[in-house]
């Protein structure tokens, strides 16, 4: 046999030997692809179901959260309204307590013999006459000072106390001052000056009370020379009534 014929025979044998293996490989690959496709479909379905379940859970949790937030907001609004109501009630009770305590203090205070009580203070109208400075010294000897007027009601009380009289009160202005001051150092706020009093060009630096007729006017203050002799009214704080000495 020649060399070419021998090579051809060997090639034929090799082809015959390899051909069955290639066919078997093609069948194996086709079978693997067929088995992979159903698995991929199952995984896709499972993933879709899982996403749906997660979306449902998130939606439910969001609705539950919104419901709880709305309920908490309503509860907070109700508690805030109740708190405001309690604060108002507390303030009303505090005001009532202070009013009652003030009433008790007024009722439990007394004045020395011969003094007249008004509010928490005691008043004494002198029977003598003296200058403004001397009148103040006389009040100081009794633990008092010239009267300080704070209200219209006190004006009416003093008008009844010193009916048809003129008397010194605790208001003055020194030569170095530009404002009228009370004897306790407080500045003048509410005034009851008579017409044309005080005069800016007058040297009258002390104030007297002129009693007035009726209650329709309270313009009874007038500036006078401090050396003038007038009666005066002293004022002192009423003392607490001690039940233990009864």
C-alpha cells in the first residue's frame, strides 16, 4: 500500500472515531439548555412574587404609620387644649387665692386708738397747725409719714376725713428738683391738681389738700409755701391683729 493511501485510511478512521462524540456533545448541550430555561422561569416568578409581597408590606406599613401619626396628632392637640384649660383654671384659682388673702389681711389689721382705717393703712388728722416740714416730723414721731395718695377712692376717704379743711400731704418739690416727689421717694403719677396749680413760676414747693364738695371732682391739690401753717394727715401701715392676746 502506498503512503497516500495509508494516510487517507487513517483520516477516515479518525473521522469515524470522533463523529459519535460530537453528536453526543450536541445532545448534552441541548438538554442542558432545555433544563436551564424552566429554572430561570421559576426564579423570575419567585422574584416577582417576592417583589409584590414587599410592595404590599410597604404599603400596609405606610398606611399603618399614617394612621398612628394622625392619632398621635389628635391626642397631642387634645392634651394641649386640656393643658391650656388647666392653666386658665390655675390662674383663676391663684387670683381668687390672692384676693382672699388680701381680704383676710385687711380684716386682720387694726389701727391705733384715734386713727382711721382705710385699706391696709391708718390715717390721723391733726388738730394742730404747723409747717410742712414740722408736720412731717410730727408724723415721724408716731411711726408714720405725711399721707401718700394713690387712688381716687383714697381721695374720697381723705375728703371725708378732713371735711371743709386744708391740710398738708406728703408731696413736695425741693429747689433743686424739677419733679414733684412723694415722701417715700416715688415720683408723681396720678395727679389731682386744682386749676392753675402748680404754677411754673411759683416758689410754693409743698402740696396741700383742699376738701371739695361732692364726688364729681377730685381737683383738690394746691401748691403752697412750705412755711405756711396748716393741719396735716399722717399715714402708717395698719398692724396685724394678734388673736393670741385676746
